[in-house]
């Protein structure tokens, strides 16, 4: 099946007893057993739930994977992968990444003796040079949050395979509609499903998709033992969101391209990050591994200190100043004080997350209204 058909049907079928076309919300914590241990595949909803299973199977299908796991948040998914590590292990990851990922790496898992090495993942030599005999995990975002750096998924996969290192790609910014890391050599693809996958800013959720059965069983063990699993209502909403992912991503990409072109020459914009521009350093990698350039744009405002940046960020009427991304509504975010505030100023400014940087999640409103809103704030 093609992507659009999988988005609507994968993992789902009409209910055999009632004929219900949509997967029911199995709002139950437990399941009757005919005798101890004799059940219909479901014992307790922390471990498995039919609504969540339908979502996990659909997610797996969209990422061309065999196994899917859904979590109560993207960070719960990240946490579950990190539980594979032992004290003394090292992780290579990007120097530009979501602030919450930086936080769990440095404020939670470093205390358990895990060492995190932050490098420019667009620099393959720097990445391979960072490998030691203690390196057990490579964790890559691409495009990165928020400066939209591109990492060559396939090339990093070759490095991971060469040194037998577990390789995870956080595919949140692209979504499986635009790129499929498992097909390019990743062992696990991770998502904040809160974003494009659910797509309506009404669910917080995470996901992992993979092909290796032994690894899946290890992750499922942590998933069940620790219990970072989502409820059936959120699973139902996310499953419904997936059904329009292909339509929404097309609209996000079209709108973002128009807005990027508008902002590229705007006098109030000093620098713009959007992988669709041919002068973006990662444009060739984006062309190679992405089917389009996504809905995320970041800009550095010209002649704007923190106060001026705050003033601008607070004046939009259609764009909403808020954390998160990937919903149908357009959002503006100030990473330095909002989503990336947990990253020390020196570390984030080194990679371009400066006080006058704004991140734009371009929604699927009418693009003329979005450009009109940008004009009323920034000027023509
Ligand atoms: C909330 C935001 N990011 C969440 C996020 C996460 C965490 O997902 P949560 O569902 O918010 O727990 C993981 N990876 C990436 C690339 C992310 O962007 C944000 O950037 O506004």
C-alpha cells in the first residue's frame, strides 16, 4: 500500500462483532481471563491496549517498520531508549537539538554515568572522530530543532554499522511522510507524535518504530515495566490525526515555501534557516533524503535585542506564540527562553540559538493570511 492508504487503513479493520469502521476507544485498564493466564492477548492496559495497538501498527506501517510502540510523550520514548544503556557508555548526539532532549541527556542520564558527546552531526568526520570503544548509541535529529541542520541519515548509518553502534533518528521535524530513517540505516526511529503525527495540538505522545524483534522485546519490557504508555483516548486521537498526515504535510510544505521566500529578502530578517533554499548548507542532503522541505522555518531578526524580539513575537494575530510545532495552526516560538531554555546560553548560542532567533511552525491556514500577519508585524 502507498503512504496515503496506509495512513488511513494500516493497523485497523472493521470491528468483527459490531462492524464499527473506526477503531473503538477501549477505555479499560483490565481484561477478563477465562482462567489464570488464559486471555485474548490483553491482560492490563499499561502493557497493551487494542486502541493503542492499532495506533502502534499504523505508526510502524508509516515508517516501514515491523514494530511500533506509543508512549505518553516523546520524552518517554527517548527515556525508554536510554534505558538500554549502562554506566560508562557514551552517546554521540547533535549540538543542535530539542532542549528537552539535551535536558534528559545532561540532567537525568549523566547522573547514571552515561557520557554524552555533542557534535555537529552534519559533519561526518567529526562524528566518526567522536566514536570510542565506549560509544553505544548515536542519537540524531534531522532536520534539527531549531536551526534546521541536516544530518546524512544513510552516511551516519554506515558509520554506526561499521562500529556496531545502536543508531536512533528523531524524525519529529520531517515526519514519515517526508523521510523514513529505517530505510536509510537507522535501527530505531523516534517521534514526538505530539507534533505532525497527531497534528492538532491536542495530544502529547511519543513513538518508537523498529525492525529488530529482540530489540523490540527489550524496549517493550521497559515500556511495560516503567509504564510511560498513553491512554486509549489519546491513542484514538493520534490514530485519527495520522489519517490526514499526508494531506497536512503537503499543505505545511507549500505554505512554508511561500513564507520562506517572503522572509528571505525581508529587511527585518538577518538570517533564515530553511532547507529548501539552495544556499542552505544541508540542501543537498535534504534533496537526497527528504521528499519535501517541511513546515519549519527559523529566522534571526535584524536590529533586534531580546526586548525587541519579545515585542515582535507578541504582536502576531494569526500565528500563536506558544511551544510545540506541527499542528494545523501556525506557531511562533522563542527557543532561547521557551523550548531551549534548559540549554546553557553559551552552548545554545554556539549553534545559533541566539536571543533574536524565532522558530516558526507553519500551519495550514490560508498562506495569504499568514503572510499578511507577518507583514503587519514585520512591515512589508
Ligand atoms: C515541544 C517541543 N519539542 C518536543 C520534542 C521532543 C519531545 O517530545 P514531547 O512529546 O514534547 O515529550 C522530542 N524531539 C523533538 C525534536 C521535539 O521537538 C518544541 O520544540 O516545541
